[in-house]
C-alpha cells in the first residue's frame, strides 16, 4: 500500500480528470472512477493501460464543443479583410435606416451691413405678372341711354346725335347746375319738343353724370316742376309771338 501523500495525489488527479470531462460535456461513470481508483491505489498502472484510459477519455468528445466549432470554424477561415468589409457594410446600413437622409439645405448667405444688396438669381425671381386690363363692354352706357329714349317715345335721328346731346347736357350742368336750364338748352339746340327734351336731359344725367342727379324725390319733382313751368312759359311766349305776327297787316 502506498503512503497517504500518494493517495491524496491520486485522488486530486482523478478529481481534476472528472472536472475536465464535465467542462467539455462528458461524464465519467462512478464504476469507471472506482476502477481507476483501485488501479491507482493497488499498483502503478501500466503504460498501455494509462494510454488506453486517456484514449477512451479522448473518445468522449463533447457535443457542445463540436457545435461551437462547426459554427465558428468557417468564419475563422475567412480573410480578415472580408470580415472587416462586411462589418463596415452592416454599420452603414444600420446608420442609414436609423437616420434617413434629409435634403441638404443651402445656408443663407447674409451680406455684410456695408455691402450693397445683391439681386437674387434669375431662378429665384418671380415671373412678372401680366397686367390684366379690364375692358368694359363696348357702348353699354350709350346703348342703355338710347334704349331709354326709345322706350319713352323720344325720336332718335341717329346714335351719334343722341349721344352728343347727352354729353352736352352734362357739360351744361358743369357750368350751370340747373335742370330747368338744361332742358331749355336741349330744346333750343335739338329737334325735340319740351317733353322730349326733358326726357333727354333726365336720361343724360342718369347715364353720363349722375353727380347732378337730385338726391331726393322732392328735389327731382321740384326740378321737373320748374322745368315744366319754364317750358309752359316758353310755349306761352311762342304763342304770343305767333299771335302778334298774325295781327300784322299783310301777314297770312
């Protein structure tokens, strides 16, 4: 029998062997452990027995170690440059998805306080808008004036004749703002009688110079009343002249 130190050394060696096998996924049965312990304590193992023991231990290949080697082995065979390139691509792809590219904004250049203002580039200048001239309908006022005269039964020798007398009424009122005098003016300078001249004067005021239109119905009625009185007076004067002419001897 061996001494105590030898026994302790053999026990520690067997414990280390069992622990190593457990770390690699293997397991040493209790029966095999007892046999090894008996051999170690009874006599020194022969070289062939020791070799067979370690060969059997080597045949117990850990399954987990094989799986790790199958996964890591192909990657370790790749060149280092390919691994680095793949890593860079992954980082770029991740950064691109995490921070989407935005449109680059051009910084605004602020000129110094003393520098003259610079004109914007042609592309930034807005296109000048084409001015739109509002063209009124042709002769709409003149047409309304002539239609009103015809509706009142006033004869219209020609379009220019009626329009010319209508503007003449406004010119007369600009010099002498009196509706009665304007009616007398129309009757003296036209082919229309008193009533027709009153209609022409009223239509001219409404169509061409509404600023001379009376502001209230009473003023309008008073103006027409004054015009009618003046016309009656004129007619009376004309009748008196006609009577005087008939009283002259030798007149038909």
